[in-house]
């Protein structure tokens, strides 16, 4: 965590989703638009085809693909390599991991954030990111990692059981909100989760990875069939 300095993030309407599109709860076996299947995660807790980990981005590379005759490619393909900092769910012992991601539109969150809680599944012999599931995380004063702000991204993720808690981020996590309309500020950077200083919003509350994983488990991952509905 050395040399990170002050974290200043250009404000966006969401600091959760991979790019402009928000995750949609679709059946887990449904194919992506370009014909690649969404990795299945079905099974009990001990057999779920899923690894959730806090990672640091090492490499991101766009994969050039040429469609076959009669084939349409609607998703951009990326190859990613990450340093594994903490395994939150599943079993993985290597220090780095390589996986692929498919993004329909927008700038992927993994390009915007160096660190994140990432969800991957094994598919056709390789790891593939669960589509659009990425939660930015930042270093904390006690040597851990945590997400910033509302864990449900101001209502864009279904649920209400996880509450943000006070967290001291080091370095401070600061969002530039000079060009953010007031009604968006109130929704995305609400008090007391943030403190306003001039044209910035300083993050004061968030959640550690276990709680962030619970948000996804009870929301999108359950909708995709990874865990049973209660």
C-alpha cells in the first residue's frame, strides 16, 4: 500500500458497475449476446463455481476478435491479470490470477479502479468475470480493504441488510464533485457517509469485503442461481 497518496476519484453516477451498463439479473446459463455462455455458478456453498477476491490490477488488454461467418460480436473481450490480495469466497492459492471479461458498452470499472472485489468463475477451462460484478475497494488505516459509501449503490443493487460503517481510509478517498448536480450529490454522496469539503466529497463510511460479498450474494449471485433463495 506504499506510495498510494491521496485518492481523488472523478465522480460518476455509479462507482459500482462495469461501465455504463448496470448488472441485469439473468438466468445463470443464459448466453452472452455474442454467443459465449455466462459461467455457471450453481451449487451449494461448498461447490459454487465462484472465486471472489480483492485484487490489484496488473494488466488489462483488449482482445481483438474476428467474427466467424454469420457471427455477431456485441461484447468487447478483455484479458486481465491481477494480484490476489485477499480471497473472500472460494479457494484460490496462487498470488496472481488471469481471467477474461466481456463488456457490452461503457468503460469497464476495472479500467477506472486499480483495486476491486472481483467475481470470477471457471468456464471452458479458463476464468471469466461474472459479468459486470465489480466493487471498488480502497486501503484503510488498519491495513485492510473496504468499499466506500452505500453498499447498495444508492438503490441500484437490491437489498437493505448491510449497513455502511465508519471507516478510516488511508489515504483519504475523495471524490471530485464540481460538475455533479446537487440532486446527484445527495443520492450518491449522502451525509453522514461523506463529508463535503469545497468541491469534493470525502468518504467517511463503507464496508469491508465480507459485507460487500454479502451484498452480491444476496442480490445478483442469488438471482443468477449461485445461492438458494430464502
